[in-house]
C-alpha cells in the first residue's frame, strides 16, 4: 500500500472492507469472501479485483459489493464477471 491511503471503510456483520486511494480493496474479519477463500483474517488482505480499481465499497452481513467501472459487482461474482 505504499503511496496510497484509505479513503473509505465499510463494516459488515462479520467483516470490514477498506478502499484505498488507488482503488484497491482490503478485507479483514470473519469470512470476508476474499476470492475463493473464506477464512478469518486478522490483518487486511487485498481483494483480487482482477486488475480493476473500485470506486466504492459496501460490506453486508455475508457479502461484499464494489463499484467497478460504474457497475455494482458482488464478491461472489468477481470470478465470473471478469
């Protein structure tokens, strides 16, 4: 995250998302759905957005949402959309 800073944070029921000034998203907590992994992360892990940058984030009870290129994308659809 060198040269970047956190511009937004969204807190879900069991996980938290952080959006960096460069459009990278970081997740931590219980089952944040980072790619295909559903583990507990105590330190932030970068969400694989397949090279795209997010402009907004939202953490829900069991899901994460991102706005990428003006489109709302869920963490469960990342692998199928891109």
